[in-house]
């Protein structure tokens, strides 16, 4: 009865390099977790054959992302594009003013 359409959640995938000389260290990782937990969508990060939850600091740190590492971020959900934009802005800000330890 009726014409129901199944709506798939939005998925955005973007590769973003780590351009901070300090890499993805503890404080930077915590900033990334704070940025991603503001969104409802699931955010994952991939590098070197590993995929982790971007909302988990411990998992992020296991990636060992140093300066120049290109991380692939994927966001699934209604606010996926906003999440990827926030991640892009955050990572870009690390190059403009290095995150202090």
C-alpha cells in the first residue's frame, strides 16, 4: 500500500592529510574526538589497513598518524557532510597554528 521509498543515510568520504609537525598526538586526538562527538553520524578513520572510530581517543592514537599521513575519514548519517567539514577545518587549523603540547 502506497509508494514507500527507503532513504539511505548520507555517506561522505574524504582524505585529509595531517600537516601538523606534531602529528596526531594526544591533545590533537582529543580535539578531534570533541569535534566528532558533536555529530550524530558515525565517523570512522582509516590508515594503513586499519579503520577506527573517530569518536574514540584510544582508537585514534593506534593509527600512529605522523606529519604527512593521509587519513581517510568516512561519515555515515544525516549530518555527515557537516561532520566532515568540521574535521577538515580542525585539521587545517593545526597547520595554521600548531597545537601546543
